[in-house]
């Protein structure tokens, strides 16, 4: 079951509704961890939903200026949560109600996994659960968070940071990457891929990718989208920068600049990350020897796969297979 499961049928995920909550920050975890469609169950083979999701907050909680919430549990119910998710707020510098920060602190002290999206990190800071970091938040608010909590290491250029019992994400849509990362950690790459596909989400982005690219160059021709598809279909081939540039009918210099501006990643770093994703899927869903997985993913050797796999997942391919196969 999930990494933070506690000898019960379902892992309890409680999503906090703080004052001035950013509605999209709230909807994202509900979409990932809430009830799935029948298509997801059919594609994953999962027969029972692994999460029990509930909203926690004030009885008249509002989800942004346009939406309301129903069936909201009181803050005391955070004491029952295995995972607490704290969405961002539109006014992160506003003082946090003591009862709210106390409830988050108590849940963390009891062993719950604590997750923040965007400026939700400010609530975690007031609750005293950030420790010394590392953490991240929306790039526009990182200096403010550092001013309030100078003892915390803040990684400004990360999409999300997984510190084990505390996981934080950058602005709004990086919450999608964080939630899919948590789902993969709990239930494996195949389940996370299926849910991402149903949500029509982009392929998984590693937390270390840049969260903000200033003045990104427009991809007016749409050629980069075609190029990404070609690269994903040819991960087993020797995808050198020169070979990719030839496919894109451009110079390596122009390709590198455009790719970085649009994706926030270098060309070869992106290729490596996608090869690791493919390796995770093969390790989970097949009995292929690890040496063959390495070749199919374009790593060429078991040693190359091991090095890159450990860098991205903090474990070896064989241990990953034992956990998720």
C-alpha cells in the first residue's frame, strides 16, 4: 500500500482549506488523490481506490472568490490524517490562525506526511514543520519565505522538493508534478502514468527542473512538440545533441536555446529524465533483465542505468523493482 499507510484499508489524505485558498491549488490534489474514473481502474488493474480524501477547514470555507465547499471536516480531524496537503493562499503574508498552525504541527508530530503547494509553505513555516529544509515555494514569494524563516534552505529553482516527511512545491501548476510524484512514490510509475494520462497532463517533470523561465521564446511552428514526440519514440537510440538538432532541422545552438526556454531543461537532461521514466515503467511492468532494460531505454549498460536511476530516484533499479513490481 502507500508509503505512509497505517494498517487500514485506505490511506487518509486530508486537504486543508486555509483562508484565501487558491482554488486551483485545492482542485489539483482532489483530482489526483480523489476518486478516479472507471478508465483509470481498468487501465491500472486497481480494484479499490487506495485513498480516503477529505476536506478540512472552517464550516463555511470558500474555495477562492467563486466557489464554496461542502462536507468540510473540522481542523481536529487532521489528527486522523496519514497525509496532510496544504494548498497555497492568495495572501501568504497574512498571519496564520493559531488553531490552524497548531493542527498542522500536531499532525506532523504524530507522523503524518505534510505537503504544501505553492504558498502553502508559509503555513508550514508558521507551524514549525519546515525544519532546516530544503523546501521550495512560488518563485515570487521565495524571498519573503526566507525573510520569515532564514534558517530554512529554500531551493528557488525547483518544481518540488521531497524531504521525506515534508514535501513542498513551487507555484500552482507545479502542484500537479508534486502530486503525481507522490502518487508514483506510493503506488508506482504505472499508476502515476495512467492518472497523468487521464488528466491529460504532460509527461512527469523531475522536481529539479526550473520552475520559472523568464520571457520564454514562443514555439510558433509547433516543431518542438513534434520533436519531443520523436525523442520519446527513440529513447533507445543514441540521441546526441547533433542528431536531435538534425531532426529539428536547426543548429545545436538554436535548439539548445529554444529547448531551455520552453522546457526549463537542457536537451540531454530532458532525454535522461525520460529514459529514467521509461526504465521505471519497464521495471514495474515486465520481467526483462535489467541489462535489457538499460539497452531499451538508451543507457547502453547496466552501470549507466544504475548511475542515472540512482540520481533521479535515490535507489537502485533492482531495489525499485522489488518495491513496485
